[in-house]
């Protein structure tokens, strides 16, 4: 299988090349040249196999023979053995027709573990095969950094530098990044905000001499392998609820639109998904795009669901490419226009096609807090991101018929201040949170300065 860019001006590449590159050289995102499909029997069969095996089947369909099937199975088994729950992504029933899909049983208590635990092993496997090394630099507003550290610590041929904005993430988020003793991980507190961290990261990639010198790579959610790994839990949850006979709807708290698009991918692969409700917080660019037909940046608001505080939803480009009938020229015009002006009109036909699957909705912090209080009263408090999806559902009329699965993307213990403020009670402390509280921290401090970060990364990468 080959991977093509949504902007059509980069040569097709293999799965391995797409995973290593992340972004295509023409600025587009990689998608497979066709979507693999699963038969109804194969989908029903997912209900009877372990999660790791389902993951190996889905990833195998995308890797197209480039990675040995037995090795892929071993990587999936190792990745999901790090999860605290035997089911990996268990369903909890909320009401006769509604379930919570718990995606937070991994080592850093956020759903990003599901993809990064696997991506780390894919990287290690590919690099060992090619005899290469990579330096992965990550800018994080909280959850990605912790998941990246947990996934990449101790991996051969990989060094990881995580930048976080000093003083602007929660105590427990910082501890997930600073307590790993492994020599291949460096965590730096940047004297600035998240935008500074992102700006510095982009400058590192723009300096191609530097990027080549240290073999720079990223693990952000535009990487196709992350989406492939995330499409797996759509299959496992739908199969558990009686798919493929019974179509299932999903509600997804959305920031960069990666998780929601992974649901679209599962549908393209044959899973009967009746609808995907993409819920944003006050940073509602995606909800506005889907309801009003304009993809338009607004000013960034700091909310209680910080992992969704995003003003351009990168993976939306993949949906628009598909909705435009894979017209790469139209996609390139649209997103180059957006990069320049921050405000573009969507093609009505493409919007209509996107609307056949997606409903966009947004919810405020106050509405999220109310959903957290209601969840506590009904037997299990949810985190502020999951709460946005639940609050968003209140505004969807009519709701899709049949089973509805709400993706729960973080353990409430990851956001203790917001949960306590909303409900008056601190969330329960799982073992992973207790563990990082007991460990000592190790991190460096650095100015929000490109030259300083370059010198730091160079020294770390070449030591
Ligand atoms: C990253 C994240 C999201 C948003 O996921 P996207 O794929 O960016 O839409 C939602 N909730 C939590 C807890 C996250 O960490």
C-alpha cells in the first residue's frame, strides 16, 4: 500500500516512510491510496479476540506487508500489556443506550498512550532495521509529553526532548514528564507559554541543516500511525456492542480532530458507524466549520480542557480531502488559503458529505462542569475533556438511534483541580498517579529562545 499526500504535490511513499516523515514535504498529510476493508465476519470476530490482536489486524492492513506479521503482533502485545486494564479499552454502561469507552488505562492516564505505546515500538523496530537513530522533539501543553515519555523511555536508537511551558501545566502532568530516570529522555521547562514551545519546535524543523544533523522527528497527531492505532478501539467497542449488525454512534471530545477522524477511518474500513459527534470546548473552530461551512481561526481561549485548546484542527485536512472526493488540488488550495488568511469557505458539496458522518457541537466550561457533577452523581466522575463530549450531546437533537459510545480520553486524576472545582470532591488516585508522586523529578530550564533550544538538543543528541 502506498501513502499519498492530501496536497498531491509530494511523491507517494511506503507505510514506513509515512510513519518516519509525519508531515508530507508539500505540507500535506499522508493517507493510504485506498482504505483497506474488513468483512462483516472479520468485524464480528473482533469481539472474540484480545485487544492487541485486533490492533495487529488493523495495523497489518495498513502496513501492507512492510512489517512482518508476527513482529507486528509482538509489538501490539507489548504496547497494550502496559495498560492497567485487561480489556485495554473497556466499556462502562451509563444508561440503556449509552456507554463510556475508557481509553485512559495506559501508563500516563490519557488516551494518547493508546497510539504512542505502539508508535514507539514501531519507531524502534524500523530504526533498528535501518541502523538509524532519531531525535524526537515534542512540544506539549500537557498530555502528549507524558505519553511520549512513557512510550519512548529506554528505547534503542531514540532520544526524546520534551518542552513544556514552565508553570502552565498541572503538577501531575509535569510529574509524568519529569520522573523517568532514563538517559534517553530530557525534559525542559521553557520560560514561556505553549505557543512559544510550538514556535521553537517549528523553527527547529525549518532549519534543515540542523534537522538532518540531529535526525529530527516528531510524534504529533498528524502521524498516520497514530490514527491507525486509534481506529482500533472503534472496532473493538462496536463489535462488543453487537456490530456489525447494529450501527453504533460515537461522541468524541475533539481538539486536533485526530481521534474523531480515526472513527471516520473505521467507517471507511467497513465498520457500521451511524454518526460521529465531534465536540469542542470554547475553541470551537471545528464545530463552526461543520455547522456553518467556514473554517476560520478565532482567538485562543484557555479552558478547563486544555488538550483541546487548539485553533486549527490539523486532521480536518484529511476529512476535507476525502469529502472533496480526494481532490488534492482543491485540498491544497483550501489549506494553503487557511495557512495564509486563517479563514476559508468550505465547498458546499464537501461539507454535505462530511455532514453525512459528522455532527459538530461545542460546550462551555460551565456546561462541562455540570456534566462532571452529573457523572459523579451517577457513579463515576469523568475528566473535563470527556465532560465536554457529554455536555455537547445535550445539544444534539435528535440523538442518533441505537447504542452511543462516548470516548473517555483522560483519567479524572489527570485534572484534579478542575474535577474538584466542579464537583467538590477530589477524583480517585489510580496507582500510576500515586507512583509519579512518589518519584523525584529531573528537568532542565531554558529560555524561550530558538538558539538556546538548538544548542540544548544538539548537545543531548550527540552526547
Ligand atoms: C489530545 C486530547 C484530546 C483531543 O484529541 P484530538 O485527537 O487532538 O482531537 C482530547 N482529550 C484529551 C484528554 C487529550 O489528551
